[in-house]
């Protein structure tokens, strides 16, 4: 079951990149009681995304593009987002 923030992450990344693969994984349970756990159950995520838009981009450029697309979610509404972004093979 996904939550409101996971759904918003999915929507924003789908709109921005039209990915061929997108997995938004809620890792919050693994961080319960740790720094950044706000008790919401939506504080830590891993995003695995594949999109043609990432072709020719460096790893850093891909991560910056994902963070830009997520806007106020990263750092303001969630504590951490791990990003694995690449172009389709």
C-alpha cells in the first residue's frame, strides 16, 4: 500500500520523465526511531527510475534532474531519497 507522498513522487516523476521503469520504494520502516523519522511512515524512500531523458547524462546530472522534479518533497517533506537513475538499455 502506498501513501500520499509515494503517490506524489510517482506522479511527479512520471510527468517529468515518462519513465520506462519507475519503482518508488518506501524504506521508512527500516529507519524507525532514527534521525529523520517523523512518525508519518513516509520519511525515507528509494527511487529506481529508467527514462530516455537520462541518455548521455552523468550520474550526478541524473540525480539532480530527479531532485529538481521532486521539488519540495526532498529535504522538506521527506528526510531522504536514494536515487538510482538510468537510461533504458
